[in-house]
C-alpha cells in the first residue's frame, strides 16, 4: 500500500468522496478500516454496521473521503437502512460508489449492482473473497465480468489489503467519467420503462437533473412508496402507471415488482454465466460439515448449551482466579505503602485518603476490568468473528417468537452481556420499530459485564456458583416475562426471520484481541479514572458526613422496603453513573472488601437482583435517547425500576419465608 | 374490434393475448379448487394454512402453469429436498424482501435444515444460505423437484 497516507493535511489536493456500498457481511467495514486506518467494528454476521461512518485517506495527491454504509440487499425503500443508503446516494454527495461484491454469492450481490446502475451512478466493483470462491470451485473471470457489466472490476482481499491500491486508482480515474449503462431487460418491460421515462422527461415534475428518469420510471413501476412522497407532482402520472402495471401483470401473471426483480435476475444470470465457471465439485468441505452440525436439530442445541455454558463458566473461573491474584497482590502492596507512609510521619487521615481513596480504587478497578470485562469481550469477539451468532439465532428463533421477536434478537441480547450501549444500538438489526423498541427495553435488563461483576463479586463469591447462575436464570425469566407483556401491549406488526447465514470462519487471534481491546478501552480510560475519582470523593466526603445523609435519605427504600443495609445506597447512586463503580464505591464507603461483614446472604441476593435490574447507566440512557427518543427511554427506565423493586421485594419475602 | 386488440397485443408482446382466456380458465379452475377434495388431498400433513395458501394462489396468480396437486408450501419440503419457486403470498414488504434475496418464481431452492418445533428453515438459494421463518416459508409455494 505504498501510496497511502492517512488523513494528513496537504494543500492543493483534489477532493473526492467515495461510498462503500454492498450486501451485508461482504467486508465493507474491513475495507473501510484498511483504507482509513480507523476502527469501525467488524463482525461475521449480517447487520454489524448500522450507522454511516466516515474517514479520509490521501492517495496519489487526492484527498479521498470514504463513507462506510450499512449493508443492504436492495435499494427498494422497505427498510430504514436502505432508505438511509439510498438517500445518501441520491443526495449526489458521493462522486463514485465502490460496490463490494462477495465472489461466493455473485448472483445475489449483483442484484444491488444492477439497481445502482439503474440509478445512473458512477461505479467501481470490488470483488472480495475471491480466494474463498476459488476454493469452492467458483472461478470468476474479472475481465469478462467487467466487460459484461461495463464497469471496472477489481479483485481485492479486504482483510490482507491486497488489490486496494488498484481499487483506489480505479476509483480516482473513474470519478468523473460517464456513469455505466444498465443492462437491458425484457422487451415489454423496456417498452414501459421508456414510455414512462419519456413522460417524466417531457413534463416538469420538479425532479433534480442528476436523477435518471429511467430510474424513477422503474421505481414507479415497482410501486415504490417513497418516490411519490418525494416528488408529489409525479402523481399526475398515476393513471398512466396504473394502466401500464395492469398490462404488465396481465402478460406476466405476476406483480410488476416481481416482474422487474425477475428481469434483473435473468440479466444477472446471463452475465454470471458468461463470466464465471462453476466447477462441479460439490464435495462437502470441513467447514460445511461443521456448519451442518451447528444447526442440527438436536446436536445444534447441545452445542449451543456447551458454547454459552462454557463461555460463562470459563469467564467466571478464569476471571475469579485473575481477580484473586490481583487482590492478593494489591492488598500486600497497599499494606506496605500504608506502613511506609505512616513511618514517614504522615497524618493517618491523609493516609486514609491516599490509600483508601486512590490505591484501593485503582486496585479494585483493575481487578474488575482485567478479570471480567476483558474476558467477556474476548468471548463475545470470538463468537462474533466465527459466524456462530446467526446459527444461535436460527436455533432460538421459535423461542424468540414467544417474545414477539425473532431469532436475530438473540444477537443484541448476547451483546448485552458485554455492554448495554452497543447492544441498544444493534437492536437496529430488527426490521420493525415495534421489535426494536421491545428489544431495547429487554436488552438493558440483561446484566452487562459491569453488572456481572456485582453478581460474581457478591453472589458467586459468598453464596457459590449455583446461586450466581440462579441470578442469571432469574434475569432471563424476567426478560422473557416483560417481553411477552410488551409484545401483547404494543400495537404494530412484526415480521418473521429472514437472515443470511454467513460462512463459518476460524477467527484471527490478532483481530479478536484488537477488537477486545477496542471494547475494553472505554472501561480503562473512562471507568477507571471515574472509579478512582469516586473513591477519592467518598473518602473525602466521609469526613464531612455528607454521604451519610444522602444514604440515610435513601434508607426508607433500601432498608425499609428491600431490607438491605443502609450503606448500599452508595451502590445505587454510583451505579446510575457507571455500573462498575457500584461495588467498589460500596467497598470504599463501608471500608471493607468483605461484603459478608455488612450483608446477610438473603440481603446479598436481594441486593444483586436489584442492582442487575434497576436502571440503565448514564451512557446507556444517552444511547437510548438518541435511538428511541426521550419518551421511550423514560418508559424503559421507569419500567426497570419498577421491575427491579418488585422482583427484589418478592425475593426478600420468599427468602424470609424459607430461612 | 376485439380481434384488432388481440392482434395488437400479440404483436406488442410477442405472445398470445391470453389475458381474457385466462380469466375464463381461472374461473373454472377456481370452482374446482373450492369444490375441495383435491385441495385437501394435496395438503396431506393436515396443516390448515396450506389450503389457505393454495386457494390464495388460485385467486391471485394469473399464470397457472402448474396444477394444484403438483404444488406444496416450501415449509412442507423435507430436509435435502429441492423445489422450484412458483409464487409467494404476502404483504408488499415481505414479497419485496424475498425478491431482493432472489426468491423469485422459477428459482430452484433446496431445503438444508428444518428447525425444531416450527422453527425456521435454512435454504440454499443462488449458492447462498438463507434462514427464513416457518411462517414465511409456508407462504411460498413450490413445485417439488
Ligand atoms: N477471510 C476474509 N475475511 C474477510 C475479508 N473481508 C472481510 N472478512 C470478514 O468478513 C466478516 C464481515 O466483515 P465486515 O467488514 O464486518 O462486513 P460488512 O460488509 O461491513 O458487514 P455489515 O456491516 O454487516 O454490512 C468479518 O468477520 C471480516 O473479518 C477478506 O477479505 N477475507
Ligand atoms: Mg460493516
């Protein structure tokens, strides 16, 4: 990649903007990262990117703005992502579109290409996964594909970066050429398209000049709802179009939109046949055997259980060990520093502030972050990259239907065990608003890794592994129950599962580690300083007695209703800020790491349940407001608080009956 | 007058003007379908919606290339069985999504996996693997191959 330099300032550069467009999971974000040196998150399942991202690179004297778009199958206006992508393309802002194509699924990928050609935009194709295709016996002749389509086609490897210099060179040299011509469709369809586009051209419908009349004609034939919305004057053509659509339907016996889809696919079939060879070698590869096993109707569930159980168990086991080692080491260190400070003749109050406030905070934060949060992300990154998540979604589809959702909802839910913020954003992989809103309300009730620290640091540590598992199970039951309620209560439709199954791949350790670090970074750079500052603050405020008053003010609730020790008010307050602070602040406030000295076993259970459910943290609330508006966020927070109180109270009563 | 229109149509579209005759044809077939026994037989596993779909097919489709007995909903195919798509019934949104993914009439599909308990189905279509819910699969009519 000799010619690249990322985002440096330079005068006299020519600026161009290129957009990365393609089906989901074809490597757009991987290519984007290669080009810009940024870190868009990447994962082996469709729908990883849900928002537009931008970055720049400088190449051969050009300053290139690269735009990463969510993956789409089509430019019909039936999903939000498609509308976003389409509006962006139509805005005329990109000079050129790099259409990324998965060589293993040429026909399906070219469907979008043809629609881009219909729009009359400048295009360059980037053919990814060429090696994989070759291994499967699919040989693509890049030159003849390029000839057939009339578009430059460049074979790339988004992962290794090979071919992307050529790709950028082609992009630059085509940034100002005339857009390619779309392939011709069947005779009748072409006749209707030209009839309508003639009518569009000869009358002023207020359509910008850069829009192709043919594209609008095709959209009108397809019955695209948004085109009419954007250009209301086109409704003059209503009658004409209705007649034409009736004629088409009469001749083909199919809805006009289906007719046009068929026309596109038959054009694609022609192109693919003359530019690629499929060697008849349908031997099942090893990865195909694995794929078959993963979705097996019985073994599939067994594997799912093993994968999830193994994941949680190893996080707890390994995390517990690491955290023990850290704690031991830090305790020794704190002791020694404390003694050393005292021998220097420093006042005990100051020493308390330093040792308890700062060192203690650092120690607790490190043992939490390193042991559990890092491990959670490691496990999630591995699952994401292998392509296992869509398989799990397939297996769990029937169960998710009981919640009014479908299998894909499993992905945000599992991500929720890492952090609620990305989980809330990834709810966008659901198709309808109803599903997204329900899912967002559920996802925040799943214990994120910071809340798992509470489950592990209290329940598991003092009451055993089984009790901790019990809390996780209870949480799942609560989520299912609330899901069913919301599904019943909310109007609106939900659609069934339609999801592409990506190929299973071995994960690349380097990529997984990098991604784990990118996700954990936040905890280290924001969470850790906050914990230290919070510890310091608590230590300082302890002297003034201000904290006692605040905690006391909460006591009618904490002690009165839930029967917990008054001190846990601290956890509740700081947990609203960040969940990983809850336990550390409690330890600092109560001046002990041994929670059994301040809570009875029953209190621990009630405390853990309440802390897991009670309210999203500030960062999650901000994400919720951005995606789902203030009203729904408020509802979610209120719902969580109510559910947490009810469940914790029920647990308190139940436990007092038993013990 | 009628023959002129027919002539014009066959000239324009290169086909017989079968729009009108189709209507008659469809009418008689529809009554055959509603008289029942055949339709019931074809949905042998007793799933009620099969019948609904097949009637729907007769009502909607103007190009009845296959007879009723030859067709099955996609959800009725066994694992490993292949079929050719004839028609999908559903809302605009669903149909459009299916078209985008290549599930259009005359396309060959193979059922790779059927989920447990009315779970989804994994299809092989245009050399991609696609999971679709059972509900959607029961709205797609195929001719088993
Ligand atoms: N082996 C190999 N894997 C690749 C290549 N390009 C991408 N991948 C992997 O394919 C998966 C999908 O890549 P992404 O870059 O997230 O795909 P995307 O197109 O951005 O997907 P969406 O955001 O869901 O639309 C990831 O697991 C990548 O690591 C490649 O050239 N070779
Ligand atoms: Mg992406």
